[in-house]
């Protein structure tokens, strides 16, 4: 069947033939120029699409990293240390309960813990200092302090150990004075000064910590509040009996005004990770929203491109390209933005994860530091490939149904 080819049809046909002839060199790669031309048909739109995909994958990578960090917190928590909390918010555990817990069969060491919360300079700069008594040297091995360091902490009332990450956030060094504004003291002031004894290594998978002397803080509180509002860490001899020992501790004060709940540190860490909601679910939802945005963006862009180039695909078919070749071209057009955007987004996520927390707003500075590991990278790239496949489904069906006769007749007309 003959076609009356107009000038508008001959020009693109000639351009395609030239592209094929130039591509059919010694390397035999004849599709690269066609893919390149399709990707950059509209340069401004292409650049904006790539930037959007990269931004969405940066968000997705950060959300995966936060989930990975939360999981590492939980996995690294000890199973042979029980955290003893007040069962109800109104219950105020007292320091004197320490001796009762220590007498429970199977408990080797007990530490008393009080958390001093406040802010530094600005209300947005929230601070939390963990203060412990002498039992912390044996019941809290996660801090990895030596005997001499523990002794120094309890010999210096206002002493403070600062981990490296916390020191970076607050720009602290050995000998510095660190003042926080917190609850009222016995003298009527709300300023709590501390002296930095030493900058110490961080705990594994930690965002940093500040460790102080319980006795200094407790003796500075108003008399009615002293020896109250504490919690305990009880180290057990046999990790297999930890749950049983926890139940024994809880039975001590089950019928009193200060009932307790004792759980392993791992369970406590898991509860804290989700204390303000299921963070894993929330971060997954945010990441999924970003992926859905990418799917709509890329799928719409590829579908529009295929519609606008229907006559070009018909000409390629007329020149001898098979349907699978054309489908391969469309698949590449979808895969390249998704996969390259995933790589660029992950590189951006890695840089954002390293951003010093002291430059972040207070609420964000308390979030877990994302862990952009190799596993997270592979997971993000796999999702990029999956999105490329999903966004190309409808355009591939359209390409497979391209009619050479109708498209060339329409172009000629």
C-alpha cells in the first residue's frame, strides 16, 4: 500500500534514518541515540522530573534510614538488664525501693536513674540529662565507662560526661560549663550548671548522651520532690529468667500506691521508639507517599510522551523495528529517570543524614539519626526498579497497539 508522504512526514523519517545509521557503528548499539533523544525531547521538563524524583527518593532513603536506626536501637539493647518503671503516670517511684529490688533472687545490681529535662539558651534546644547513682557502674554497662571514670563522676557533684555526638551538637569540650534551664531548684533558681568532665565515646547506635550525678541533682531539688520520680535498671544473673525476675519485682509493690512494670531494656527501647506513635509506620507512610508521587509523575510523563510520539513509533515499525524493540525503548525511558533519580536521591540523603543536629530545630534534632547502609541503598534501588516497571505498564500497552497504517496516514494527512 502506497502512502502520499508529505514534507512533514519525510523530515522526521529522514532524522530517524540518520540516527539509526549513526548509531549502527562498530559497537552495534543502535538504541542509545533514540533513548537519549526521547529523554531530552523537552529538556526543562526532563530536568524538573529528575530533580523531583531525586528529592522524593532522598525522602524515601531518609525514612528507610530512620527505620533502620530504630531497629538497630532495639537489636542492640540488652536483654539481661530490666528497666523498672512506674506502672501508672501518677505513681512516683521512690529511691528507697532500690533495696527491695536488690533483694530479689536473681538480681545482681541495681541503678537508680532520674532524668533531668530542660532547654539550653533557647526553648527549642531541648536537653535531657540522665543522672545515675553508684549502681550505674555495674548495672549500666552500655555506657562503657571505666572504674576511674565512674569514681570521678560521683566525686564531682556537678560533673557531666558528654558523648561525642552530644559534644558536637552543643559545642562542648572538657572543662566547659553547660547550663540548662529546667524545673525549679530548692534555691528558687531554674538554672542547672554542670561541668564537662570528659567527652567520651558514644554508645553503639546512639544519637548521643549526657550523663550526670544523681545525688547532685536530687539534693538540688525542692525537699518534697527529693528521692522521687526515679526509675531503676536491674541487672539479672540469668538472661533466660529475666521475664520471671521482672514479675517478681512487680509483685513487691503490686498492692501499693507505687506499682511497677519491669521489662527488658530491649522491650523498653522498643516502647520508647514508639512512645509518640508507631514511628516505623509513620516513616513508612511518608516514604510511600513519596514513591506514589514518583509513580504518578513518571507514569504521566511517559504516557504523554508515547501519545505525542505515536507517529514516530509507527515509522520505526515501518523501518523494521519490532514491537519488543519499541517496548524496550519505552521501558528504558521509564527506568533511567527512576534508577538515576534513586541514586541521586540516596546521595542527597547520605549528605542530609550527616548534617550536624545542632543546626536542626529542636524537635528534629531529637529524631534518630538515619542509618543509610548498603542494605538501605539496595532497597531503595529495588523500589526504583519496581516503580519504573509500574509506571511503564500503560505506555507499553499503548506502544504494543500502535497501528502503522493509521498513524502514518494521519501524519500524511
